[in-house]
């Protein structure tokens, strides 16, 4: 195995570049204000299964306001009805006090349902307004979908719980 000067130079350059870029400054960098989080869900009962995952990221503009994108996936099976739900969204969080968190979330869901051999595809938007009790990186509360339409949704109610973790 022959090591050329070009390979040695390339390795030295990459190591030096990463060292120089990793130096800290007094001013917070973009990634210092980003938090990652989301939720996981599992539910099992007689003839019913739900599995969900919803990762998201937020950028903290200051101690009161944060916003960012999110993705979601939900699999539900109820008897012979199977649903696959993919979603994209945007969340905005407002923390007026240390323990109160108000939120606005826009989410657009894309649903595929299969019942026997019949398959359907549809999508719908949701706009959630919520309030939660916050302790550190954890929030729990309730949100309401102001665009809720019982004829177009897969959810039983416009209300849903809030459980958030950000690290």
C-alpha cells in the first residue's frame, strides 16, 4: 500500500480544518440554539394497534419564542382497516412564563387507508392551538385543531394531548 503526499496532505488538511472550525467564540452559534425532540407512541388493544413517531427540531430565537419543522408517521390497524399517515409541519412555541407554554402548530397529513382490497388516498391540514405545563425540556398539555372537520379526518376529536421533549 503506497501512501502518497497528496493523501497525507488531504488527511492533514481535514484534521486541521475540523480543529479550526470547532473553536468556540463568545457569540452563540446557530446550532447552539437548536433543540431536537419529538414523540413516540404505541397503543395495543383487542384488534387495534397504533405506532407513531414524530421527530422535530426547534430554533430558540430567545427565551420566549422558538419555532421549527417536524415530521410524523403513524401506522394504525383497526380490524381489517389499515392506515399509514405521513405528515409535515411547523411548530411555534411561546413561553410567557417559566412553566407555561403556548403553541401553534400547522400540520399537513397524507393518508393511505386500506380496507380489504379497497385503497384510498387523501390529505388534510390541521392547525393546532395549545397550552401546556412546562418543566425544563418537558411539556404536557392539550391542543385544539381549529380546522377540524369530522368528515375529512382520521381523528375522533379536535382535541389531542401535548407531550413534548426537547434536548
